[in-house]
């Protein structure tokens, strides 16, 4: 989570680097679990398949892995290996 704030109180409320790293590692663990669960195969089926055949929970898993990848790529202080969808 990126926090934009000013002043002494804002600095106290901001997550520490250790907290940010822990959140990112949890996001990486969730992303890895989704990938092991077959989300890449769902993604690879394409938009037309998604429109006609995908179940809502399948679309939700694809959305979630994309959101997690964005978080890991742009919001984390350390780098994680990425599987580009």
C-alpha cells in the first residue's frame, strides 16, 4: 500500500518497510497459489471464451492474479519474478 501524506502524524501512520515487504510476500504467495490452480490456462483461453463460457469465479481468479501482479510490479520495495500474462 502506498501512502501519500505529510507531517509528523503521517509518518507515524505509514507502514514500515518491514510491513510492506510482508504484505508483498503474502501477495506473492497468493499469486503463486492462483497460478498453481490453473489461472494461466484460463487466461490463455482468451476473451471470446471468457465472454461465452467462463464462470464468474473463474473471471474473478483471473482479475485477482492481474491485480496481484500489478501490486508486485509497481507497489513493492523488492522485486519478484513475474509470469507475464
